[in-house]
C-alpha cells in the first residue's frame, strides 16, 4: 500500500493547528510553485498563463491559473480550513480557587467534548501587535505540551459513564499553570511574538490537540490524526491543483474558513469572496466575456469529508447508501439540498472518476436522522454552477482525533488532478468532459 501521500498529508496537518496556519501553509506551497500573491485592496493586472492566489482574513484562500487561450469556464474545488475546537475568550486567564490558573474558553463548532479530555493541548492562532508603524498581524503557535482538560475521577462522579452532560462553562476549561507561577497565557504569547504583553492589542487564539498523526492497522491501512475534517480534502485537492495539466478552463482552488460555524462570515463560503474573485478574473481577460456565460460551462467540487459506516454501530447508517474507508471518494446526497449533488452532477463526477481510475461510493443519511451541511449549497447561492458534494469516509468526525483510510487520500488527489486538467462543455442538451 502506498502510504507516502498520507504521510505528506499528516505533515501538512501537523503544520496547521488553526485555520490561519492552514491557509499560510497553502499560501507557502503555492508561492514555492510560482503563484503570485494578489490583494483585494488593489486590482493588480493579470496575464494569460499567470498563476495567482489571494488571502482573505488570513484564513481563507483562493488560487487560480489563467489559460493561454480563451477560457471555456471554471473548474472549482472548495474545502474548508477550520475544525471544531475551543477559542480563548478576551480575558482568558481564569483563577481556580487561588491555586491554579485555567483558561477561559468557549466552543467553536460542534466538537465531541469528551474527546478533548486528558490529552496534551496547546494554543495557536493570530495576534494583532501594536508597532510604531501600525498594527502587525502575527501567527503564533505555542509549540509545546502546555495544557490539559482534566477529567473528574470516576470515584467523584459515578455518572460519568452513564451519559454525563458536560458543561462547557466549567467542565472543559484547560489547566494552564500554578497560581504561584504568576504567569499568564499572554506572557507566553508575547514571548513567542517577541513583543511586550501590553503591545498585544487583539487576538484570535484557539486550543489544538498536540497528538501527532499516525498510521495504524495490520497493514497501516488507517490513520489517526486531529483535524482530518477537513484538512484531508484541503491538502489532497491542493496537490491535485498544483500537478494538473494546463487546460482551457480556469482551475480555481478554494479554501474557506468558518464552515464549522455556518460559513456566515466575511471569509466564509457565504461571503462575496469567490464571486468577487471570479468577476475580477473575467474583467482581466483580453476577450470580452460575461461571468454568467463562463459559469454555464463550469463545475464545482464541494469537498468535505463524509461519515463512514461505524464498525461498532452499523445501524446508524442508511441500509444501502453508506461508505466505508479505503473504498473511494464518497458522493453525498440529500433530498433537502443540504448537499448539492443531483443526478447530472453525480453522473459527471462518476465519469470523471472512471477516467481517473478512482472508485466512488455514496452516502445518504438515514431518513429518520438529520444530517449536517457543508460548503456546496451555500456557495451555490453566490456562484450558481453545477456542483457535486464529495468527501472521504472517516470515523469519529469532530473528535479531537479522527480516523480515516490510507488509500483514500491518493484517490482524492488523483480525481482532483484530472478535474483541474479538464474542461466542460454543454450544448444542445449534451454535456461532456474534455480531457
């Protein structure tokens, strides 16, 4: 079994403790591959054959390549950079009966609370530092085992194994220091930023799980890591984007923040980031084009991981429409439009995967269980294109550590590489891929 791709994925996850770090890692990789950064403050000129990327808020990113010839449409793949965690409140140091210091946090996204207990944790994110020239935004990662959320001993809470309901206001506050140490969290943050604590004017800091990703199983067929959802799709689609062949379509790699909290932010999928960027691309083209006509020959992959059928609880999956790890890319369906997949987009994606030699499988919720949503339907309200919701099967989604299949990373990479090397045409009720 080829595990090299999965090991590269785990390295990317390890360098991406927060959405800010994931976007920065993607931007660094793009720069190393000749992509030029753009800004939203000014509209720099774009050239045929040019390679560009734009960051918004330091946590969302769009990258694209312009063809040498007149473009036919856009090939877009969207994933997200954020994962469920805890965010530090503005005043984060919290006294614990005069002996300890805990950190005052609140939930970000819908995590499995119990999975965060008794693990090594730390703090990462970004800070705004006052300088003589103005505010400087700096990434920070307190890269050491720093915190723990301690469980209450079973002797003191006999209900712990009987469906205990955790209270995030008190149960999930991480232990940070002895009170006598007279050290606050922002003393360490300031030290990491090489500035004075009073110069820290603002912050967006999060807890992250320190455990390293590992391969496991009799033949290393699985891997365990924090933040598999959704950095697995973010990294595999980025690699496919970078290694695709030139095409007459405009390939667009999209990485959005705040999916775990509904995407309703200036940098989320519900924002104007993607539409503004596509319109900017169209304005730069030497031929007069309309955004609408290019979108009509476009396709989008909404790439976010899927629930694999659980080995201990197979009854939680639909009887016929369930995926398992290591058996290919999951096409996700939902009648209430939580997912964008329809008969046409599914057929087109299956044809693409067949050409790439990549297996596919399907996911639908049990009809008596509500499911989650993802990027596709939200993006389609801003940018209306044929879209399919896809992902890779995993277990324990939204746990501090999740499980996925080793072969699946390679499947997603291969499908994305072909996708970004393709274009789509539709005429006289006939739709076809051009490879």
